[in-house]
C-alpha cells in the first residue's frame, strides 16, 4: 500500500543515516546533545516514512508525539485521497490490507471509523480493472461504501 516508494525510501534512507551516525557516535561522551539530536531526527524520519507508506494525512511538523498520533490514525481524513491497488485487494489468499490484525489497520476498520466520524467515502475504480464486477469485488465495494438513504 505504499503511496510513493521513492519518497518513502528517501525518508528511510535519511533516517538510517541519522540513526547510524548517532549510534556510531555514542563513544564520544562530550557530544550527547548532538547524538540525541540525530536520534530524534532518525525517529522523526522513520515516523514520516510510516505516515507516507500508509497514506496518512501528512503535514510538515517535527513534534514526535504529534507524528505518533498520526501513525495511530485509523480513519481517512477529510478530503484525503487514498490509492489502493485494486488487484491486491481482489487476489486470492492473504491481502494484508483486507485481513484483521491486532492494530485494526485494515480496510474494513478504516472505512468503518471514517463513516463513524460522519465522513463520506467516494470510491473510484479505474476502468482498466476488469474484475470490478466479480462477486469478491462487489463484497469489497459494499464493505467500503454504505448507502444511507434518508427521506
């Protein structure tokens, strides 16, 4: 479910550099402030990579607590666009985004939480997906989009 593997990979590379530098500098007792700074930078970059990889609402902040809260998000933000590989949802076997897990990070729970927040979900399936009319696809569509018609 990576939004952009290149950008996510860049964040991870930068995080690894900061972490590696800080780790290798621990022997220098007089530089704990700078070492802590690089550990903090590594933590921030790892969290931002996670946020991008999971297509969470990203904003330019440096507060680790706020970044952790974003990582715990289990709903789609207002006006957020989420791209999911339709074929990976439809394939036989295990799809990580379709299966239950201990963190409740799956399509069913995220869409349920989003609807519980009073937000509407618009689902667009690219016309190139010939499987869009299969029974499995219809189950997925019904799980994502619930129609509440009130007269």
